[in-house]
């Protein structure tokens, strides 16, 4: 291990210091021939880092874990999780390391975390490595989500390692440097609760409150307030996913954060044709994490968090169960409130429509017609301005659409400007992501940078980017599946 002479990032290691039972000190494997593929300069500046320094050999060493900065004490974090409904008591960072925490420009605290940095004690037989394609997918999707206003982890950089990793074929290896509000998960609490250590559960909960939901500390029952804060954060997050047409793909409890950020962009995708049953993950054979199931899976996961907090909520188990259940059961109403307000904005309506079936009838029409979710809603702003020709081109049953448009206009003049501010032109279209990743894996980063240019300014139509607003060809969409990259 070498220690850097000057700090590129000013690290602290509070997780390791305050919760040493939940991590294993570890060092990244050294990349044989590291090469920076993409650097998020805006995010680097938010963290107080000089992008030029991060591009240097020393900076690349930091981004791969070869150089350990003052204040950084790398650890592999421990957590458990329900994976597709099956509890696994010991998961953890099998190929990842938390380098530490960094203060950002807004006064917040952010984790800097590596993925693909080599085997750890939690590797469970894996090689601890990652391939270029999946790491660049996380970069692209995280930046797109951020631009859409969806709480998310973000990638600081992707560095090619110069070695090959073996999946179905040999692929170029890479390390992702990821930034998140934290990596505390529902599965972190499950891991501690399974150990039966009430004091450790309390310390973890206190750490989470201090880090993410400090207002809970002022409540009569801080741990019940923590649960309520996470329920609210996740309700807002999942609603924003749905409004954007996003399918996470693996909503296991180890992928649900206490902060309310999206994390771990493995087999994720954005829908083209509107379909609540849309599944893109190659391993989700039963559709557990289908697009339309996400608001049902989230409270199931949150109930697992509630179970972990029961000893802190009340000494009387039944009172604790009743109180926690009451909080978790608020999720559907919270989700519906976030989703309804968001959907009304997407339709240019500033208040609840008098026609209570207006939204559901539109979605049913879109599903019957297999209308492209993103481009249909964007085209609807043309109808708000008096020209429905573009949106009518998205359906065959134009009489049904015209009847719905008349009901919509009867609610009052829709606000086309509002619609344009919330309905994106560009999302990471699955076929474009796959094409960009295939080119990048072969050494050509041009398509990746063009895709990033589109999706990081998603609401502004620009000449020359028309292809980035088009849905996938039907033959691509019919068989498209994503993979977790492990």
C-alpha cells in the first residue's frame, strides 16, 4: 500500500470508526494497466477535487484504490438481504470497497466507493472484478437519472484495468468509482438484526439518523420516526422511477437505501412501449420486479426494515409491531400522492382533475396501443398548444385518443411549458445504451459520449439528436434483456 503525498479528496472514515463490526478493512487489487475511460468533472468539482489531478497517474491510482489518501481507510461493508424474496444472512461488498466519506460543496457528506476492485471476504466465490460495459452502464444511467431529477448515486469515474474478466466471454475489466449519500441499506439493518445485537442495531440506527434523517432525533420515538422517514423517501423515489418509465430490475432489500437514493444499476432499463408487466432482467423469471410491481415490492422491503427496528421502537413486541405496521402501511398513500402530482404535471394539470379516471384511461389507451411512453407524453405538449398531429401519430385508435384529448382539455388549458419541463425528450434508450457499451468495450467511446450528451440535458430538443428520441426497433425491444454484470 502506498500513501499519496497530496490529497486529491479530503476523506473521513466515520463508518469504519463508528461501526467497525459492519466492515472488513481491505485493500483494492492493483490494476495492471489502468486507463481512465470517463471522468465526471462536474461531480468531481462538487467533491472539491481537481479534475486535472484525477486524470493524472496519481488520481487514477486513487480512483482504482491503488493510492490510499489520508483519512481514507478502505473497507468492504457487510450486509444481508432478501434476494428475490429469499433471505441471505451474509452478502456484503464482494467486489467493492468504501474508501470513505467526503464533504461536498453543499455541506453534505458523500460516500466514495469502488466497484470491481477485487475479491473481498464477502466475495462468495466471485472473482471480485467488473467489466467495462456494466460499469459504463452505471455511469450512463446514474447521470441520466440525476438529470431527470431522480435521487441517485452517481459515477465519478470508470477506469479500465488493463486485464480481462471472464463472463460468457473474456471482457475488458474496469473499476467504477461511485458516489452516494451513503451505502446504508435495508440489508445493512437486516444483517445486524440477524445477529441479535440490540446495541449494534441502535448504533446503526443512530448513525443513519445522524447521516440522513436528523429530524427523527427530535421525535418522541426516533426509531419509529426513522422508519417513517425512509418510507417517505422511498415512496417519492419509486414514484419518480415510475413517472420516468424506469425499471430497477433488482429491488432486493440490499439494493434499497436508507437515504432514498437509487443504487446499483445492473439489469435496469427504461420502458419503450407502456406496459406495467415489462421485465428486462434476465434473472427475473417470475416478474417480481416488473415495472408495475415496483410500488408493491417497496413496502414489502420496508417491512423488513421495520422488523429490524422493532426492538428499538418499543420494548413490548406487539406494540412495536403495531406501530411499525401502521407506518409501513402509509406507503401506498404516500406513493400515490407523489405519483399523482407528478403525473398531473406531465399532463400539464396544476391540480387534481375533476375527471377521476382521466389518468388511468390514458395509461390504458397507451398500453392497448403499445405507445412509446416517453415520446407520447412529450408529444402531448403539442396537443396542449393546439396541434395534436404528433401525438396522434403514436396510436392507431385515433378516435379513442381524440375522445380522451377532449376530456383532458375540458379540465382547463393544459400548461405546455410545464409539460416540456417534466417530460424528457431523451432517456437512455435501451438499444442506444447497448450500442454505446458494445462500442466502448471494443475501444470506441464516441457513441458513449454522444449518448451522455443527450441524456444529461434531457428536456431540451436539439438538432442532430433525433435518433436519441426514437424508441427501439420492435425486433430489438421484443427480446431485450439486461444482465447484472457479475
